[in-house]
C-alpha cells in the first residue's frame, strides 16, 4: 500500500510508511469520535467550542514539532495526531456531556423511566 501511494521502492520509505499505518490505523476510531462530536456541538448551538478545539489541535501540533520531534524524531511524527485526537475527544465529549441541552435530555429521559 505504501509503495502504491508513494511510488517509491526505497526500503526506508516503505518501512516508515508501514510503521505509520500500523500505528495510526487503529487510532482512526479516536478520529471517528472527534469529528461527530464537533459537528454535534455545532448543531446544538455551541459554535465557539469546536473552533477553539481546532485551534488547540493546531497548537498541539506546533508543540509536537517544536519540542517532541527534535527529541523523538519520526516516532513523534507518528504519534502526533493520535495523541492530539485523544485529547480533543476527551475535551469535546466532556463539553457535549455537560451541555445544558444534553443534560436536559438526560433528565427528561430519567423521568420517563421512573414511572
């Protein structure tokens, strides 16, 4: 797959690309939560938090480049996005859970099941 996408036959390129895919592919489930949580917050009227989250994500990538990549080289490149996705998921899912509209829905659901 790496050879097909890169067009390279260099073993270093193939090995690094394969390593990247082996680490990032399982983490795509983290990304699968990130975008829907951003869109869900936007759809219930919280417009600013998803934008702030995107800015924090950009800052996180800058910090990886500035501090971690010089020390850990390619391994920091590989783990940069999955780590940032995880932190953004935690932030956005927490904000979604604490949103007043979502809380109200949970409370009304509890009332439904009481009776």
